[in-house]
C-alpha cells in the first residue's frame, strides 16, 4: 500500500522543481532536441520528429534542484522505500547524464534515492518544453513506484539476438520456457532487435526468456547462463556455428528495455536450418542436454574445448581445441601413440572407410603441429579439414550425451576394432529404442583425394610435407590394423 507521507514528499518536490525549471525556461533557457525517425509514410518516405531531451535538461540543473527544501524530504522518504531498487531496474535508470555536456552546474545523480527522483522528474515532464505539472502524469509515476513494491519477479523479461540460424515457425518454444522468435515489425521487443526501417523481417532470430530476479543485473546474469547452455545445445545439434549478439536486453514489469553486455562473440558460420519436422527433435534434444550434460568428467572438459573452438575466429586455432577435446575422449592414460586416429575411425566410420578417416585425422595432427610452430597458413583445404574434425567431435559428444555411446569411448573403440563392428550397427541391433539421431555431418569426399582442393590431397601444407605413404612405421601399423 502506498505511503501517504512518501506520496506527499515526492509530489511537493515535483511542484517545487517545476517552478524552478520553468523560471529557467522563462529566462531564456531552451530544452534541447534530437531528430528521431518516427516511421514511414504511405509512400515509404522516412518521417522524422523532434524529440525534446527533457531528462538531459533536468540533469544539467540537478545541483540547484538538490538544494530545494522538498528534495531532502523526498530523498529521505525514498531511502526507506522497500521497492526502490526494483523501481530503478524497472525504469532502466541510466548511470550517466544521457550524453549531456557537463558544465559548472551539472552534477549527475548519485545514490538510489537520488537516481529515482531524477528519473521520476524525467517521467513527469517527459517530452515537454514547458514545465507545467500535469496531475495524470504525476499519478502515473506514483503508480509505477507503488507497483515496484508489489510487483512479481516473474515479470522480468530478457531478450537476446541469435545469428546463424533459421526456423520454419515464427515462434518456437524450447525447454525451460526459452522461446525463439522471428522478429516482426511492431512486436513488443527492444527496437534494436526489430527489422530495419522498411524491411519486413530481420536477419536474425530473437531469444526470449524470463527470470525470477528483480534487478536487471541479477536477471542478466541468470540470462547469460541460460543463453550459454542454449548456444551449446544448438552447436551440438547442427553444424552451423550459431552465435549470440553482443547485448542482452532486460525489462522488469512494464518498464523500459535496458541493454547490458552479454559476451564477446565470433562471426557466425554457415546456417542451422530447423524445419517444422525438426522442431520436436530440437526441443527434445535441448531438454536432454540440459539434464544430462556432465559437470566434472572428461566429457565435460571436451564439451568446454568444443565450445572454445566454436568461439574462435581463427579456424586453425580452433583445430587445437577440437583435437584436445578428442584426446580427452579417446586417449586416456597409457594409450599407445597414434591411438587417436584409429579410435576415431573405429567410432565414426564403417570398417571399409576407417583407413581413409584415419588418414584425415593424421593430416589434421600434422596441421596442428604446423599451427603450433607458426608454419600453417589458412586455405580452403585447412578449413575443410578443421570442419571435418569438428563434425566428428560433435557427433561423438552428441551420442554420449544422448546415451547412444558409452562415455568410455576409448575402450569402446578398441572393442570395435577387435570385432569390426560400428557403434551405429550396434545401436541398430538394440531394436526400437527411441533416440535422437546424431547427425554425422559427413562431408562428401573427405576420404577421396578428388574431394580435396587440387594439389593438396597428399599433405595439409607445404611445411607438413607428409604423404600418406610417408607416415612413420607405427602409424602404418595402425592403418594396417584398421584395414
């Protein structure tokens, strides 16, 4: 219930501040304007309007406003208000003077009560060039302040952009209440995520979720964790490198959208296309990943390295992450030299194709040495090699998380080499157990010299200089074993 003393103190400050500000205007001071695009005419001609910068005008005169007798009473009353911090989060109170130029009498508001009074003055006199006090605006401002003490934290909404992915539906609900939207003009979303002027759709998706926190910072921290998990699931689901935007927007109740930093991101690569038939599969997969992702095992470490590789701009650097993850999965203590190539081939290829895949892995290992020694150069072949390694790592991680493969992949691979079976053949022998099919994302021609760019089939770089028939004796023995 609203405090009568608080309401009276704030209203008296509004009245005294209005008188003081109007005296400045009558004396020749002018409220500055900015030109804003307000939409389009029927002929698609941009329409512009002049927006009064009232809050900036008030901020430049804040020091004398603080000296008013009513200011101290209003600030003291607000200090004991239980919904003060929530109100500041709802209105998205800035921490600066909105870009105003500091002068001798400018003093930015400091402290929660002071910031709240500054913002409330901006609401009461918003878009006005004359400081006449309107009762309906005063009432609206006081109502919002009152709701801050009674509001529900479930009203905290978060929005982020998602790049490198398209969906067939306009609205796709995933696990945990996370929604993927195709933003359309006029939607109740931050203006920055909506289509550009004159366009019907944007080149990104929007992620919408809710938080149980009642401050923007706490809600954003919760949102960063949820979005990180979502990004990891999407990268495992398909071979497009999906990325989030750099900002997350937070809105508490009916307040303003407040942008906060999300995280540095890389450029998206490829495009993850989710058809209407795949939506249920994606929903089930995200739910499965959220429940079954380990936190302190070699699988968890490999997942982290996979995500590190996905975030890198330089694919040659990403290769070192992917191979490190594969070593954690396939080369335990006491593993023989060269086991990585053979075990990966056993898990990801049928017996007749194992030699070819093992050769690809060996070329990737040679490229990694070049990267470490600073001799590697990026080209179409190296990019394809890195993507091939990433695809097989992704497939293994998917199958382990989904329960199709045992987490002890090294032992499983050795058993398969001994029996000439494949994990896919074993899975098929289990019958009709429901499962999500982990896409191998095989790239045609990775085992065929004709599938690699001209002149590069024998070696990944001039520095590597090893043809398949130049491999050391131990690796040759491994290839003969695979064959």
